[in-house]
């Protein structure tokens, strides 16, 4: 199963859990409106790939409390600080990821409830009760997870420093997520109690960090310094569980060979032409010099065209980049991944992708950006006890938003019997189609609508009826 969500103003985040199968393939198709004028001359394939696409993989456990249990065993048996740090970091990371995802869902639900209240819909009461129940459950779960981790605080100084860093970050992170929900919580009597409880939890976490002396007073007094410190702690948590990766661009040797072949072919033709002109013209005259100049001009023109044509034919359908994943603690190779990225025509897409897009006359000018990855992992080389990884793919749309017009439009509507003019931002609808094979028992295909303005991503909505299984032969 793949989830797609808005990470920040311009980034889409695709996450998936990879099971113990050794082969996985992912296809991501982004349908860009033709009115933006996107083509390879405006943004090249290599430029978009390097600037807008990033991939990371971390260890993942189905048994969410397994890392915490293992960290306790390591602490009691005094097996060293590295295994303790690794397991506790994995426990903290899984909590952070789940908390972020839940908060985003809650914020969407809060926004939906406010919209329904403005429309005076009959579903307001049902939505309100459901949201309240989810908010209460989220608070109970977050408190329980933090208590379980703090129940076994290590006494060994070499272990405590890791515990303190992780505990410090989780306390601050939980406070930030709850405060974000409070800030966007709808007004109303039914939310007064949960808002009071959230604020009480945040105050308790702030006081807890002060009692533990996790942060200096001058750091707590400066939001910028506090945020930067927590960002560093987040990186320290992710480092031991994130697979190292090295990227290599494929085809450099072939590119040199193609350049040499193209030059050799063109020079052979030019040499034959020179000999032929010498036979026809005879002595070196103005006509001979003119013919030579024409031959060398043709060489400069056709050399590049021939080289580009040969390169496209040779690399068509072949991967452009290769990633190698290594375990961060043992530096052993645990998997490899091949990647493709190119612009495609709608007619060249597979039939199941065309059906999923359901293209109409209005979208005939869409430009299709296609990213593909094919990976082979080696679970036997993974960290002991873990046979799953979590892959996160970020797609940055900033380069595409720069193609959008800055112009704002004005609309008129009736309000209290008066004509009111309002300024609105022009928005564009992107379609994201994702196909995955290998990580689930059956292949998976789904589509999302992404509403984008020049100021960033406005909304991400999954098209419910588009989720389906596909033929494994594709």
C-alpha cells in the first residue's frame, strides 16, 4: 500500500512499506497541465530528477514495540551502546512517522468540519463526534507510548546520552503536534475539553524537559535556536536506521564511445568528400576553399545530430541511475536500485495507466513525467530482527510552480444583497498515478488529484474508485 500526502508547501511525500520479497518495482506518473508549457527545453529530465526527486529508506518493524523491547534487553545485558541506540532510534522514528501522519489527517478533518459548518450541512454533528473521538484517542496513544519509553531510563552514562536526546526530541515533537491541532481546532463547546487536555499535556511536557534539564534557558527562550536544535536531534535519530546510499549515473562510458563513433563516421564522410572535391576541382582555387568550408560546416551540424540520435537509440528504455544501499552500522550492501526518469507521450503509456487517467479532450495537451525504480534487496543482510524497509519518495513541485502565472483573477458574488469582488489565485490540477509491484501480494494501482497554485500545493485527494489490482504481466 502506498500513501501520498503533502509534506510542505511544495513537496509531495510518497511512502510505502517493502516486504521481504527481494524484487520491487514502482512507477510514478505525474500528469502536468499543458497550459504550463512544460517540455525538455524548459526543464530537462536530468535537471528535474536531481533537483526535485529524493529517495530514502529506513528499517521498519511490523511489531511496533519490538525495538523498545530489544533496547531494554540490550540495556540489561550491557551489550554495548550501539545496539541500544539503534533500537531506541527505530522505536522513536516509528512513533514520529505515525504521529506526523495522524496529525495531517486530523488537520484535514478539522478543515473539513469548518467548511461543513460554513455550509450549514446536516453532517456537522456526525463529523464533530468522529473528530473528537479521534483526538481523544490520539492523546491517549501518545501519552502511553512516551510512558513506556520512559519507564526504563538507563543508568549507564553511555546509554543515557542517547536516551536523553531521543526523549528530549519526542517530548518537544509531541508538544508541537498537539499545539498545531489546538491552533486549527474548530470552535465549539464539544472541543473545549479536548483543547484543555491538549494544552495540559503540552504544559506537562514543557515542564518535564525543564526538570530533566535537557535544554539551556537561553535555548528555550529563543524559538529559532530551539527549532534548529530539535532538527539536529531528528537527524541523530534517523541516522542509525536510515540506509546509506550512493548514486551512480549510468552510461558514462557508453556516452564517450558514442561520441567517438559519431566523430569517426562524420570525419570519414568529410575526408571522402574532400578527396572527391579535389578530384573534381583540381588545383586549390576559390571554389575548392568554398567547398571545403561547406564540408566542415556540414560536419559541425551533423556530428551533434548523429551523436544525439545514436545516444537516444542506445539508452532508450534503459535505466539512467543506480543506487546502492548499505547498512549504516556494518557498512554491508543490503540492496541495489535502478532508476528511470523521462517525459512520455500519452499514447506511449501502458493501457492500464491510460484507463486510470481517464483522459478527456480537456487534457490532451498534458505532459507526462514518468519515474520508475526497480530494486532488489537482501533481507538476510538486514539488521537482526528486521526484514522490512520503509521507502520515502519526495517530489518537489517548486520548479513546476515557477511556470505558473503570478496573475490573480477577480470574481464577483452576492453577499447580503451586495455585489462583492474577491481576488482568487489561479490553480492547476495535477494527476498522480502510481503503480507498484512486489511489495504487496497483488500489484497495486491508484490515482491522486493534486491541486497546485503558485504559492504551493493546496490539496491532495485520492480518487477512491481508482484503487484497483492490475494484471501482473504489466
